[in-house]
C-alpha cells in the first residue's frame, strides 16, 4: 500500500517502496518475464542500509562482477 507515500516528500516508506520495485523488476528480468528495466533516481538516504545504488543492486542480483551504468539525456543547453 503506497497511500502513505507523498510525492516529493521522502520518508522511510518511500525508500522501502523504491527498493521493493527494484527487487521486483530485477526478479522479473532474471526470470525473463521482461526484457529491460528503466530506472529513475531514488534516494539512497531513504532506502538506507548498505544500499550503494541501483546499478550495484542490479549487478549483485544478477551475479555479475563487471558492469557499467548508462545515462541518456537530451543536451542541457544549445550552446
């Protein structure tokens, strides 16, 4: 139940939800139920524990030691 999670107001519940979504997505990907995962920023502070980031979590769950993160965004300026 995410009813206690307010947009733009981090709290321990929002961190728990973010971690649960990452775990569910990685489980589905490893089971080949989905082909890809697209992530958005999460608060490491509110996830807590020894969480080092989404890339590390996904690599650990997949059992890989060598990995990289890709970041795609439009140009920030026209100059």
